[in-house]
C-alpha cells in the first residue's frame, strides 16, 4: 500500500496562497479520481479541489479556516489496491457542474435547505423598495385552500437589480417569521405606459409559503424557467430579510457592557482582501471623473415586455440589464477609447501606452458575502441579444452558487454595476483595475417627465459613469454616456 500526499495547487494564474474553507471528505472515506476533496478560497474566488488519487483518505493535514501556501500538503490518501498508485499527472482545478447554458432552476419541490449558496448578483435580488428594515405587522392569514391572491408586480423597478448582501459572516440561518401575508389591493398602473404590470407567476404551494412568511411575491426576483417565483427564490429572499432583522435586533449588544468588549473583529482575507487592495490602487492610481444622465427608459420597459412574450425568448430571463449591456457594447464601438487599458513602464522603460481592445469582455459586478466579484462575458460583442441574455443568466446562476472561477474574472475590458436593487438612483463607482470605464445602472422608477410640453408619468433611470481621465476626457465620456442613454430611450437603434 502506498501513501500519497496531495499538495495545494495553484488554481489561478500565479496565486500564492489559499484558505481551506470546508472539507468534503473525512478520514476513512473512499475517493475516486476527480471526487471533490474540499473547497478553498483564493484571492479571486471559491474553488473546489478534485482528488488526483483513488483510494482511502487517511488524514486531513490542514484544518478548516487555515490559510496555507501553494505546495503545502493538505491531505493523504492510501491506494485502494496495494502496489499501484494512481495519481493524476497534473492536479487541475475543479470544473463545477454547470447548469445547461442559460437554464435557471425550475424545481419547486425542494426544501428550504436546497437554496443556492453564496451571495446574489448585483441586479438579481429584491426590487428597489423591497428592503424592509422592520417586519410587517401581523394580519389575519388567508384561509388555506383559498384562491391565490393576485399580486401586482412593479415593472418600474429593475427586474434583475442585484441585491448586495452586507453580511460578512456565514449566511444567516433561515427562521420563518410568524407574520402572515397581507392581501395586496394596490391598483394596477395605467396611463401612458400600459400592460407593463403583470400578475406574478407562482405555483399554489409557493403562494401559500409566501403568505405564511408575509412575503410580497412582487418583491421577490423570479428565477423559474417561465419567469415564475420558486421555493428557492422565497428561501433566498427570506434569508436576506431575516439577516437584516436579526442583526438589527441585537446589534448594539447589552447596555452597560464595556465598549472595548463590544467590538466585532472580522478578518480580511481571500476575495475581500484582494478586492480592497485593488480598489485602493484603482482609486488612487487612476484619476476618476464621473458624469450622470437621467434617461427615459419607457421604451426599454416596453421592449423588455415584448421580449418576455416572444417565443424566441421563452424560458430565458430578460430584464432591462440586458438592454443596458447591449447599449454599452454598442456605445463602446462608437467611442473605442472607453474599452481600453492604461499601461505604465512599457518594455521596462518609463514610457506609457494606451491599449485599445477590439473585443469586449463585459464585466458584471456581483456582491457576495465573500466580497465583490466581477466575472465577465467573453467576446460579448459577438453575441446576439438572445445569446447575451443566456450569458447573463448563466453568469448570475454561477455567481449565486458561489462557483465563479478565477478565469471568469480575468481579462475584463469594461464593467457594468447594477445598483438599483436597493432603491439607489445612481452613484460614483470605482473603476475595475485594468479598465478605464464603469457604468452604474440605477433603479427604474415612474416619475413625472415633460414630453412634448406635457407632464406625464414615464419610467426614468439615472446612469452614472466613472472614467480614467488619463484615457477618457470629458468630451469622450459625455459622448459615450449619451450613446448608452440613446439606446435605453430607443432600443430600436440597436437594429441599425
């Protein structure tokens, strides 16, 4: 019998260390080649490590929560059959099982514990006014077996606006509230824009759970293949809501306790540490300039509605973020210098150069409990509207599951961050390192708007853009933002 030791490999490009987050095996377990041994957190993402050996686990050499250098032995495995070890030639990073391209979870039959792990994507969580700092007041529960209560979905909010979880520790346990649901008697919207308010799709068991938990289905982002709210969607939403309420109730601690004993210390490591370092370097290395523009996105909302009803987009999640992504790609082609990189010390000298990229790796900012991640869609300029929608769906699903790989976050050329989920109109985002532009997408709200001399309700959003002033001057940044706004105001321009 031979004893094989598995050393921590470099699962990215030049990573030097990683933390053992959780072991998936224990001494005495039998493993085959490519069975998952553990999850590690690098400076870029959470990664599963496969076994390069077949045999029996004899010892776990590193405990959970410890950060170690690449090359350190982490586990020992004895051969299943004496005399002939079967190590893999080169340990390779795990390739997580991904859902079919563009498919989102559709199973409503699971339990609460089956919810996707990890944080949600910026642009995929509760809608703008869904953030509730206090629990709802109890009301008489709907009678069991009664007809599902129609709920109005507010089309003005970003259907895929991304909730940013502020939790720094493990995900909060889900403790169902005793509050009962309230019947939503809000009138449907009417006037200039019609047909944008639809009944939320959900199966009767899901509606009952929502009523029992006091959840308004219109506040929950639907990930079902037909646009319906699933049980997992409710679990994810309730988890976030409980975390906010639970933290608020006991945050200040016991009155009279010495202040030096009321300080919570949170280690900064892994993704969060790398992100903090990159943001500081970007903020102080690239001279940021920011501009803002209000946009009448009413026709974008109408276009999104038509896409949802189209047979070609059946089963595909469609949102205003899709149109913004396409607008950014279109506008970058008209203003190429926003899709570039500033490079110092060219060829080892003090010379600098601007490298304009003739391809678009479109980054989508995602906030997770482990820190900010910006996976990107490779060669987004080559994708049709439908293919781009599928890519966004796939990116969101992977990010929610915490399975974004280091390669998916490398090589970005321009980033979009959707900050409208929590009712934020706009902001001044920090440029992703290695890029020269980032666009922030605010919430879409119905506001009074002057059109042809008349004040009428329209769906309005505010775009905020930050640019590296070494590359993008005021004139270029203004033209780029105006082009992005033009597409949101008239998506038909994409057909030119």
